[in-house]
C-alpha cells in the first residue's frame, strides 16, 4: 500500500504541475487531486488477485498496433509459451494475421484522443495528455488481472506514469521496452533546449526509473540508461521472425502481378509481348507449363521502408537517384531502377509531391502501403535495401534493416552512432553519410547487375552464411526467463 500511496502522490503532483504550466487556474489545476484520490479509493476495494493472473500478460503501445511489429512479436512469443495476451493500442492499420488468428491474443482497441481544439497550443496539448491519462488508467484498471504489463516506449507520455500507477495498484510487474527516447524525438521538432523537451526528459527519466524491469534495443542504449538514468536493462536486439526470408521466384511473380494491377513500375513495357506468357517488369510465367523465370533486361528493384518522420531525410535518396540518372546519361552501364518506398507517416504527402516533380528517365518510383503479409515477400524479392533512419538518440537500430537482413537483402544505410552493431560495412552492406556517397554506392553495386558475382552477390552470400539468429530464439533466451522468474 505504501507504493500505491507514493504512486498517487507522484502522479497527482505531476498532473497539477502540468495544469499550472498550461495556464489553468489553481482551482482547475487541483481538479486531478480529487479525481485521482477518488480512483484510488475505489481501486482499494478491488477483489483479491485471480490465482491464474500470472498467466495473463498485457502488451501496451500508445500507438498503432499494426505499425508496432516488435510488440506484436512479443505477443506471439508470449502466446507460444502459453500466456494469455491482451494487446492495448490504436487500431489504425491491420495487425499481422497471426495476431488476429491467435486464440490466446485479444486486442483491446483504444481511441487516439485529440484534446481540446481551442485555446493556446500548450493548453490543447496538456488537455490531450490529461484525457489520455484517464482513458488509459480506466482501461488498465478495468481489464482482468494481469501478471505483467509490457509497455513500449516511446511513446511514453502519459503511458509510463499511468501504467506504473495501475501496476502498483493492481500488483502487476511493470516492464518498459525502450525502443528510443521520446524526448529526443520531440527535440527534432522543437530543439533540445525547448522547455517542453526538458520537461519530457525529466518525466521520462523519473518514471522510467520506477519500472520493475527494462528491455532495450542496443547495448549502447543499455549503457546509456545505466550511466545517465541509473536504469538497468536487458538488451533484446530486434531479430527477424521466420516470415522474413528469400522469396521463391513463383511467389515473387504472384506478388508482382498483384502489384502491377495498381502500380505502373511493376508492369511490363507496353511494347513487350510474348505468346503464352504472363509478364511483369521483373518476371515472366509460361501459362502452359507454369514455369517462372526472371525477365531478360529486367530493372533492379530497390526498396526502402519508412514511417515518413523527421528522423528520415528522404531528400538524400532523391538526390542520390538524380546522380544515378546522370551516371546512366553519361554512358555508365547501369540497369533501369524501380524504387519502392513503403510506409505511412506525416511527411508522406510532402515527399510524394517532390517525387512527382522529378522527371526521371531511367528510374521509376512508387510509394505503396503493403499489408503485413506482403511486405516480407517484397523484401525477399528485392535486389537492394536503402535505410535512411537516423536515430534521434543515436542509440536505437532500424528494424527495417533487421527485416532486410532476414531476407538476405544487402543494405545501404545512413551512418549514425551505434549503427555498426547491425550493419557491417563491406560485409553485409555499405554505410554512407550523404547523398553523394549513396549515389556512388548505387553505381558500384549495380555496375555488375544482374550478375551475382559482384559486391551485391558477395553481401548476399555473407548474409546467407551468417547463421542469423531469429526472433523466437532471441526472445526465449532474453525475455522468457525474466517472465518465468517474476510471474510464475
């Protein structure tokens, strides 16, 4: 009960300060005191814990479940070991089919609240945070007893404080899975010295220290958490699940046919016709025998996936493609290039306008959104991946590269601190610093295309022979013992 009292005090004071900072009067700012105390009194009368509660685990992400693959993998791993899982989050995009079909996994959708639409900007933001606080607290107190709450951070405002309070009141173990730092993402927009960024950093550190256990995505982040915030964490590297693998040619052709019905770059050239052949830009299938082969003179397929956020500057790729175009025009023997950029996010429309303004002659670009089942098939069909993720903290690693490596797809990735924990330069890919360096790498890698004797072939061979660890093995080694120790 002492922990619960402390939780009430800390959260109440935080809400009052947030109200005062957003311009509320003292009487209105003190309103959360009455509300939180009332909730605490009601919660103190909850029935005793279910004796089977240790078999229930809540996986929480204050974001789109369908675009949170790591948390979906957590849920599937828990289910595989006999735990009942409740995933809480937004239902913006469709979760993976394995999640939807798993009898042990339930999805509890919550609304993405917007807050008030009038008044000063900080007041509107504060109202959104407060509304989300009460919504999330209500949901966490309403669900059946859980042995464990596993929460993704970021986003952590207000999820960390609310989840900690609920876990203290209900006797759950509370673990944070640190994917990055929320305050560093905010700093991309507001700057490191902005008042709201400093408050976010203070908040993240304060409540992060109160969790029972912590996971993180790199050794560099684990060391940073320990050194600067005195948080002990276990490194759980992102690893590809078994669905990420090289795609058989027949499946490639089937995907290209489907993609071609919507996206022009996947269709064959209009002046190419062959009797008894079903054609795409990359493959051809004999309709009489069913045999599939790669098309002669096919373009190279380059893929990049993104959330279209500030930490990925896609102008770098567009500038590199302009240089690639110049290389072709000046006589370099390079293939036509189809560039597929997948994903959803706030800056997508801005970059689509930039792309539409380009007049490439030897490059075609499309920006589809792929279902979870099609994405690994496309990765396993591509010739090269490009990653423009530049970590806001410098301490996380791009999951998209993990998935590409699972498909034995070589990568060109932009440099940032700790990237070498994943990408080994000149071994499984190349690291670049700017558009000029990327354009030179594209020229180098595609100079032998489609031969597998050049650097692309060497990188792919190295990936095949690396004996990559998969998600299940990695999770069983690092997370399962923790859960068994504290929940069984």
